[in-house]
C-alpha cells in the first residue's frame, strides 16, 4: 500500500491524521467478510511491522508537517516517539514460531527491525526539526540498518521491499565509506524491482549526498524537498 510508505514523507495531501486507522478499519472489515483476521501477516502496511508501526510513524509525520505545533502537539509527538522507541514488531516476538510467505522466521525479524529503524529515524528527525527535545543519534540508525540489510541479502529468495529503509536511512550517511556501502547494496534490487526503481533510488540518494559550497551535506533536508520526494516515491 503506497500510502503507508509515501505519505510518511508528505502527509500534507489533505489526508487526516486518522488516515491509517481509518484505512485499517476498512481493511479489517473486508477481511472479516472473508472470514479472515487482520494481523501483521495479512496487513499491507510497512514491511512486516504491521499497521501499528505505520500509524505511529504517520502521525509523527503528519504533526511535524503542520505550520505550527502547540504544546499539545509537541507532547503528542514526544509520546509517539516514546512508543516507537519501546515498540517490538510482532515478527520479532514470534521469530521462533513460524515462517511467512516462505520466508524463514529470522528473515522476518530482520526485515521488521530494518523498517523499525527507518521509521524511528524518520520520526525522530522530523520531531527534532520541530524543536522537540529528543535524543537523536543518526549514526546509530545507519549502522544498525546496514547491518540488518547485509544479513537480509545473505538469504536466498530475497524480497525487495527493504529498499525503503535503505533509502530512508541512507540520507543520513555522511562519509564516503558508508555511502559506497549503500551503493553496493542497491544492485540487489534490480531483478525484483526493475531498473527504473533502482535509478530513482540512486538519484534520490545522489541528491541527499550533495554538498554545498561550505561542505554541508543536503542529507535529511531532502525529507522536506517535495520535488525529490515526488520523483522517488510517487
């Protein structure tokens, strides 16, 4: 579902803050008519994090894109970040129980954790942009995400939806070694996603890694660059 990934960046598309929960209600109702339950295994939301992860990250993005945040908004953002920091994906809780879509349990847990890293990084950055008082270490998210993706790529029968966390967290890569590491992972997605998606990811990261005349990297500012985001995600 494109809404979950794309509108984490640009929630100023007239969607309401309750959009994910409302969409989940519609989805759950449709599954009930088929005598099915809605859970992280049947949900189309981000990776294998399920709808709860998507909803938390979306609400942070929605709030931090407001022109002005009052005290109530700031508190809600901080509460959401706190929930995110202690949240554990269902796939991680059940990693020793069973597989899903022919993927081994460990792979499910790695993928869910990679999406958690990307959502947490994005949410924390957006919150910081609005002067929310939160501890934030971008390097930690980059290091963990790359470690997770390196492990994921070691598996056969790979699925390709972990390009999203690579691109999101990749915007925080400031040194050449890390950037080259990320570039080396990108070709893994060509077979599953096609050359056009790969080129979009390469262009997006190239913009994020540009430096200005003073040597400052564009980096996370790309999250508010509508043209760059549109070319990548829409």
